[in-house]
């Protein structure tokens, strides 16, 4: 509620899109970003009385999430509530002990959420789910991951107030302040072990980095340009440049399709080369976020395990 930004919630948008693609049901995203307070959200929940509510939770959002869950149970005790995201993934038992949380999803949620919706809220034997039964915590088999990210539909941005996000999008303001942009994700996971991210990232995405094909990525960019009129975008991948040949494929296709979009990405100092940057700039790269982290080599080595100088 406090910091309305141009950073749309792609995680829940992917979940909604995946379930919509594979099952006939009514799905809505309640996006709290542009609501003034919890009271506005509670009005929506009072009217709708959903069968199933999933709440994406980072640790800083836990109290707000639990507050909403308590309210949902008060107005409709039969509503099943699932918590997902980083906090329940790394603190599953602590999260599930709350009386208003029926289940948690550990790691990626697309496959698990679809299965739960198909079963009308039955959590039994759904991979990646822990749930409560008669006060006892049941731990299902670990999550199974989507190996081919091209099987994912594009995020369901149409379920969000996306024009508000575009109007507040700021990632490339230092390049130009009049850019209409959005964020996209082209891969999941990171091969590095920096202590400020790991082991959380491994728990969420697994140990293997998975990439979308260049064709799939450029198809999404064309869709975003045609539907929303974007002129810029940001790769939100943890480390976009870890596979140089793949990056070149993406850039070559952007050039071939004449997208004429400017963009930014995250990179590591030990992975970039002048040759790679030349290809990326030709495809529209104008800003790079690079994790320096510290000016002390001891801290980089002993505290962060950053593996750069």
C-alpha cells in the first residue's frame, strides 16, 4: 500500500495466466499496490467471497498477509487460503502454524495451483504443497518444476491495472523520462551462490537455470508493444547475461524483428565483455544494473561469496 510503483507483480500474473489457460474458472487478481489501505481490499473480499485465495508473501508483507487471511476467514470460513512466495518457501512450518493459513506452496506455484483448482481446493498429494489436516501438518512431495518455460502463457497483465504501472514505470528514467515500459522475465533461477540471495532462490526455482527461447521472448515483446504501446522494457532476471550465446540469439532476433525498443537488464561484472555489450547495445540496451555490493574484497569473498573482484 505504501509504495505504488511501475513494478507489476509478474509472479501472480503468471499463476493466473497458467490456470486460465488450462482450466475453465473465474480468476481475479486483487492487486493492493494502488489501493489506499486494507479497508478497500476488505470491501472487495466481502462482496466476492472467493472459494480459493492465494496470497503472495515476502517477509516484509507477512503481517499484512495474515491480517487479510484473518478477515477472509471471518467473512467466509470455507474459503481455502494458500500462502506462496519467498517467506513460506523458506519458513514453511512457521507460516503454516497460523490458524488462518490452510496451505503453503513451496517454490514455483503454477503446477500446484492448477492441480488445486482442478480438485476444488483439495491439497492431498499435490507436489510442493504443505497443508493442515485435523491440526496436523501434512508435507507433500517436493515441487516439480516446469522444464520448458515456453509452455507458460504470457503473464495475465490484463487482470492488473497495467496502465497505472506503465505510467509509474521508472527503471529507465535515467535514459529518458517519457518511456512507456514494463518488466519481463526471460529465465528462472541463478547459478551463483551469493549469500544475500541463497539458498532462497534455490528453494524457489531449483538448482537448474531455465531459459525461455529467443522466439518466445520476442513474441512477448511484440505482444506488449502492440497491445500496450510500450517503447521500453526491463529484463528482471537475476542474471540476464549468464549464457552469452543465448543473449546473442535474443538480441539478434530483436534486431531482425525491428522492435526498436530500448531496454535494461541485470548483469555480473565477471560475465560481460565488450563484444557482448556491442551486440546488446545494437538491440536496444541502454542501461545495466550491476551488483558491485562492496568495495572490500574480504567482504565480497568471506561474507557475500560474490565471486568477483
